C-alpha cells in the first residue's frame, strides 16, 4: 500500500508539472522578431485579397474584370499618419469609452470603464484597442468595390454631426452616423450603435445609390494587432500567460485557435457560410461577427505581407458581394464585441463565441464547476468563500470514497504488527513476503489500493478548477480577505502555499507507516510536501485555497472515520 501511495504522490507532482507545461505550450505568446512599430497607421497595410471567382458576382453590364481592377490595395485599409491629426469622435456609454477616427471611421481606442488595468489606486480603465507607444490593436471595417470608400487605397474622411456622443440617463442606445458621398453621387453612411450595459457595437454601412450606374460593394471586417505580449497581462508565475492570438469560427468548426506563429507559417484562406473572427487575450476578447444571409459565402483569411517584418498580424472576414441598382439602397452589417469573456453574453452574440472561455480538454468538468461557483457566489458574495463552499460540496460528494479510504488506512494500521513480524520471518525473500502479504490482505479484506481512488478522482477536478480560475473573467481582481486581493494570481506572501504544505505534511503523518517501505521511498515520501509546496507557490491563490481546504476537510474526515472505526473494533473486542 505504501508503494502505491508513494507512486500516486509522485504522480500528483508529475501531473502538476504537466499542467504547467501544457499551459505554457498552449498559452504562451508566440515568439516573433518584433520590428519597431511606427506610430503611423500607414505602416499597417495588408496585401491584396485573393481574386474572387466570377460566380461570386451576378451577371451585369459591369464585368468581372471591371470589379477586379477596382480591388483596393488593401481591404483592411489603415490610414496614414496625417489621419491621426484629425479630431476623433468620442463615444461614452456606461461600459465603453471609444475613439473613432473620421478617416475610415475605425475605432482607434476602446476603454472598458468597468475594468481597471491593475489593482493600484490610480489604475486607469483597461484599454483594449490602441495605437500608441509602439502598441497596435485595431478593429477595422470598410467597403470596397465600385466607388466604395475604401477602394483604390484612398483615404476618405467621414463627416459626423458631433465630436462627442454620450449615452444619457434614460437612454438605451446611442448612434453615431458618419457620412461620405463619392463623385458619382453615391451616399455612404457608416452607422455605429452602442447599447447600455453591453460591449457590443453594431456596425452598418447604408449605401444609397443615387448615381446612374449599377454598383457592386463588399464589406470587410478585420482585427489587426502587434504580436507582442499584452500590456499589464496578469500572470500566474513562471511567466505563464493565457493564449493571445487569433481565433475563428466556420460552418465546419465552432471554435479554432490560430496562433501568431501558425499564422506566419500558413495564412488562412477559408470560405464559409456565417462564421466570426476574433483576437483573444487573458479574460478579454475582440470579435467581428458579420450579419449575412445563411446562403451568403464569407471569406476568412489572415494574409498580411508585413507579418514577420513589422511584427503585425491580421485576421479578417469579408462578406459576399451585393449589387445595388440606381435609386436603390443596400445595407451591410456586422457586430463588433470588445469586452470581457462573459459566457452568457458571448453565447447570445454568435454560436461558438462562448468557447473563447477555454477550459481545456476538461471543459465538461470546468463548466459545472463554474456554474456552481457562480451560483454560490450569489449567496456568499465572495469568490473565496464560494471556492470554499465548492470544496465542501465536492468532499461531500466524494465522502463514500473517503470513508473507504480512511477505513482502509485504519485496517492497515491494525495489520502493522503482523506485517512487521512477517517481514522479519521471510527476511530478504521479497517474493515470498509479497505473496504472504497479499494473502493477509485478502483474509482481512483490506484493499491496499483503497486509498488511491479518491486522489485519482480529485485530479481532474483539480485541473478543471485551475482552468476555471485562469479563464473566468469574473474572478479577475476578485478579493478574498486580508492580503489576498486577487484570487486569480499567486499569493504575494506565499502564506496559502505554506499552509497547504503543512496540511499535506500532517496528512502524511496521519497515514499508517509501513515496515515494508525501503529508505529511498521513505525519503521521497517525506519530501513530497516540500515539492508540492514549491509547485503551489506559483499557482493562483484560489486554486491553493481549494487544495488547502480540501486537505483540512480530509484531515477532519479521517479523524472522524478513524474514531468511528476504532469504536467498532472496541465493541467487537468486548463481545
């Protein structure tokens, strides 16, 4: 039994190490040779989109060659340095503060007013989109085609009624209309609508063809970002970081991650009905979801001639063509989400978008744990207390296994004198000793592996809870008490890991020692609490709190079950 227990403790340490390796391999930012990024938006031009097949366009007097010749140098056109000098349009709601550049009508800044960039007293709202201090992250949208505002590499300047928009009390939404008319008299209105309590921005292009020719337009939406690590990225020790990079959805796959490194090696070029594109970072996501007919075919691609040179990456989704006859109008629309990974909200926006809250291969355990955590937090109003309540619930669920485990320990303790005598009798004949020992276990109905199963069952729960703590934005900057002001990062004073190590040492002492254990095994067993304490130093405080409470409840359960077992034995002896 001792050998099995030693093996399982070693397995626990090994699985913990694998957990660390899996995290760093999957979520560490991709290595890139980062070139200096100019403050100019002009440094972000993307390569031409692939030629569209003729089947994408209806038959018209305008030929496919006409359309192809009008393809802009870049779909995701980002304007020159002169654009930055124009006065941006500011929009403030209860959740967002954004800046819109009149040149192109793109968002150049997006602050999340309900999320701070740190726990410092002078912390500022977290800024997701930005183009300053060498950092670039932009949400781009536009039209190209006949006479479109983003055609032929030109930079158009939209006109806005106001330079500041505010969501007033009593209002549920605020709309910004940006207008531009081309030389043929076609009117383009880029309409951005912001909603109370939401991080969703509805983006529409309303095209009124007041010219004399039939025109074809196509809408693109793109996300362009540098490949540097996220500023103020929370880590969990050892430099561990969550995945930062592109993701997308198609009609064949609800959710696929595509790292910066993968993008540089093999750009995407996927045709799909529906779908969305996103760039993920720890706790937050920025995503474009085009609103098109189910039969319309979109194009998801990541082509970018500057990738690897300027250290920039782009993922975009381009909608199908629409023809617009004279005196007719057409609307192109897409939804932009810039905000936290709140599963309920993301699920309402697009199918599969909630999967950006990635609980790994144990998501089927992580989801119920998160649901239980959220439910309990609604009562106790403290995420740390909710973790303690979840621990108690799990231990109650596993109590039958714990009872079997600790009764097995108690029986093993009663057998210690017999095992010691047996060892002295058979000396160095390990084969004979092992055979007699198994006969004794069978006679006394003792399972030497009876204490192993609870540990094996707890490991998936432990790993799933790790992902829940690391991926759920609800626990970001969530305080517990005293010095623990963020359960999602490591304990700054290492108090919880030390207490966890002490509890593990106490549990070890409470378990029966075996005379069959060789000195090397004994030393490894004695060092196991030290090794585990070192590992747990770098884990999120919420996870260490769970394991500490798990140990303390286990100690209480063992004392209770062992006491009940001893009373049963005393009663048998009296009879």
